[in-house]
C-alpha cells in the first residue's frame, strides 16, 4: 500500500467506555469502573478502554471493549466526545473517543467483570479517576440527562418488566431530584408507551404494584406520526 501521509505525525487512537447501570434495589445510577493494572497511573480508578485496531472502525472498537468487560452485545451506545488534549495521557500522544453505554445491571457477565477487577460505583460516590476520565463521566451524565428527557432511553437501564415506582426511581437517580408521584404516573401513562401486565411486584408493599413493559413497536409507530417523548 502506498504511504500518502508518511510525513505526518502518527497518533494513537483509543476508545474509553462510560458504562452506566441502574441498581433498582438501591435506587442508584452506577458506573462500571476498574483499577488500572498497568502504567502509567497503575492502581488508579479508570474507565474501561483500549486502542482502536488497524482494521476496525472506532464504533466497532467501542462495541468490542464493552463486550470484553460485560459480555453484552447490542447495548445502547452513543459516541460522546473526542478528547485530544496534548498532555491528556502521560503514556504518549493519544486521542480518545469516549462512548457512553446503558446496560441492564443484572444482565452482565459477572465473571468477566470480576476478571477485570471492575466494580459498580454510584455516580454520587465516584472516586477521582485517572487522566481526563472524570471529565468524560461528567459530560456523559449531562448528555444522559438531555437524552432521557427527550427520548425513552431510560428503559435501556431497566429489566424487561418494571413497576411505575421503579421507573420513577430511575429518573430520580438520573436527575438527582424527586418527582411528584401522581404527576409522574399520569405523564408516563398518558404517552401510551407502556403495556400493563397481569403480574404484580409484592416485595415492596402488601398491595403490590403492577408490572409494565415498554412497547418499542408502539413507540416507533408514534414517532412516524410526530410523537415527542418529553418528561
């Protein structure tokens, strides 16, 4: 292959993955982070990351890295921002493309996570992260809040069936503010996106709350008619 750009500087391109999960029991939005096992910054808390291989796209690299840590494919993923400060990584001149992912916290491969020494940490209790990873997380949380208000991406963090209180707990965890129960219930049910099931969750109360399921097909149909999801 002819080298057209051989006189240009060579840079390394990496991907960093900001992986969110929602802990229903603790009503906490959590981040999957790990202790770095190599220099530079060995032993520091880090996002899961890796370099882009020569024969793969940046998107494919991001999917590969999430799969290597969680064993999950086809998760919600969005490119967040490109971080290219000259001194961002003391190991070399590295440009990192950050992605954030939303996964169902009970679906991941626990053995893989354990193998990598990763932990789920509440976003409200995050330790200092290496390099510019804390900035990446802050940007990801801001983007998640914007998306969750205008698109039903929050359902990506919930199990297939959930109660309205569980759904409200998720949005309160994302925005870190309480929602009025009556207003939230009325607003979410008025959209016509939830399918009520004949089953109840009875662990939280004696009476129990009905389970619901998000209807993706209905949402796509409504989108074609100009429907706007807005909380």
